[in-house]
C-alpha cells in the first residue's frame, strides 16, 4: 500500500505540471502566431521608419554601419526635402557640409539597411514558423498524454482564465486605435469604428468570463436551480455568439482594407501623416496651419508612405481578430457542451 501511494503522488504531481505546461502553450501559441505574421509584414513599415526616423538618435548605430565612413552624423542625415529651413537636400548639403553628395550617400545607406532588415525579418519569420510547428506538435503530444477527458475538464473549469488574453488584447487594440497619442481614429472615418468594435469585443469577452465564473461555482440541487443555470448558459452562449459576430466583422473589414480590395480614404493623408509622425520629420503640422488637403502640411510623407502604415495597421487588426475568432469559437463550443450537460442533470429527492 505504501509503495502504491509512493508511486501515485509523483504521477499526480507530474499530471498537474503537465496541465499547467499545456496552459502555458495555449497562451504562448497565439502570441507566437501574431509575432510571426508581424515579422513577415514588417518590411514595408520598416522602409517608412527608415526614411522618416533616419536622423533619430535611435538610428545612430544603423547609420554607423551603413553610411560611408565619417558621414553618419553629417552628410548621411540630410533631412527629407531639406527640412523646414532649406529648399531641398542639395541646398542643405551645400550650406551644412559644403558638398553636394549628401542625398546619394543617405539613399544608398537606407537601401542597404532596408535590404538587410528585410532579410533579418524573413529569417526570423521562418524561425518563428518552425517554433510554432514545434509548439503545436508538443501541445498535441501533451494532450494525448494527459488524455482528452482531463484536458476537456481543465478547459471547462478554466474558461475565465482562458478569456483573459482576448479581453486584454481587444481592450489594448481598441485603446491604441482610439486614445493613443498617434491615434488616427478621428482622421480615418471609414475605419474608425474598428476601434469601437474591439472595445465592444473586450466588454463581451469580459461579460462571458464573469458568467463563466458564476457557472463554475453555481451548484444545482433542484429543478429550479437547474432552470436558472440553463438560463445562464443561454446568456453565456448568446454573449459569445455576439462576440464572434463582432470579431468576424472586424476581421473581414480589416482584411479588405489591408489587401487593398477597398481603397483607403485619401482626403486627409496630410493630417494622418502629421498624426503618425513621431520623429519630428513633418513640417507644417503645428496649430492653425493644419487643414484638410493642405499640401504644405507634412510634405515629407508621401501618400504611399501613409498607405503602407495604414495597411499594416489593418493587417494586424485582421490577424488579431482571427485569433480572437478562434477563442470565441472554442468558447462557444464549450457553451453548447455545457448546455447539454446541464439539461441532462438528474435531480433526485430523498
């Protein structure tokens, strides 16, 4: 008997550790997928960042690597169009460096860095894809070892914990799109409601998590309590269904914009450029000089630069929405399973 207990305790401890490790993988896998997609899509935004953040102190190491010797902090940092104090790059170069080759040096260095960064992002994306495959295989083997009934019971008892990631993700995206300092929510009317949609999804996921907690601890001892729990399960299913509908709408709309099936609005690219710029490369963005379609407002940013950033934002929105759709579908399946289980409750009176 003592030998049996001696064997059971380590096995029980190993099972608990395996379930915990399974949940760690469940949490890390969607984050890894999001990062992988971001790596493959980062090249276009990197070109914009390189172009407009080139003279920023954070890019000094890059300039030292790619610019001609001795030009990293003079010729190679010529501002786009000469900045606000000069007519163009050539005039800036003559006045500041007594030369005329500043623009060529800068462009060559930026091209070299864009190529290098694209190779690095692609290699890291491939590596991330391999890690995702390894995590998926590990998760599948782990669930087979733990056995399906134990995995299912663990999922059912941890639905609120399962929904923490989509709650935090939806709220964070909605906040960044609406209230961040570089938010374009008020400038891009056709897609501004996406931020509201994410905040609504966060609220619905949170409501479902609260209902899940109530369902987890609500005991059924008679027919009346069973009917109450059935009603709670129906509310839970309805909430998740609404969440699934909202996330699907966000996904489809974001995907259409990101793939250029729908043309992005072009009426206020200048204002959007001023809003997106964080390095100070924009000119004419202060105070009353800002007006729709004003060509003097941030001429340093081309319409193509703005489109690249907006399309990348939409791709990230679509990717996150797809991940949250998976969460909603798994949770909805749990809701239907729970409803069938509660409906089969047998109440006996003594």
